[in-house]
C-alpha cells in the first residue's frame, strides 16, 4: 500500500521508496489525511504553501500531475480531479 511519513519526509508505494519533493509530499499527505473530501485549489494553496503565497493556482495542478506520475495505479484509492472545483483523495471501499 501507500505509506506517507511527514516525520522523515518519505513515501513508499508497495514498499518501494518514491522520491518526492517536500511540497508534493505535503500535498499528498494532506489529501490522504482527508479521504473523499474535496478541496479547491485555493484551499490547497493556503494549506500547503501558506496564506502569503502569491502565484498561480495552477501550481496545484502541476504538483498533482507529478504525484500521479510517480505513483502506481491502485484500485483502493486515487487522486481524483473534481472538475470545476479541485481535487480529492478518493478511497474506494
């Protein structure tokens, strides 16, 4: 399965270590910590980059794309785009 640790900033996917920059790891951790909850890009920017962040909301899109590229597809969960709103870490029962 997927294991995300903020203690040592590591991600493993099926026991295979995945190299991930801090912001990608923090974004994945935040979404996975709130399963099936939808967050707007603005909410994610505030949570991960901080309220003082000035820049494009598309930054979130780029990070989500990079995270998806690094992780293998899994029937138990997915990083889902909620069109017109944002993203969620969807857990399939």
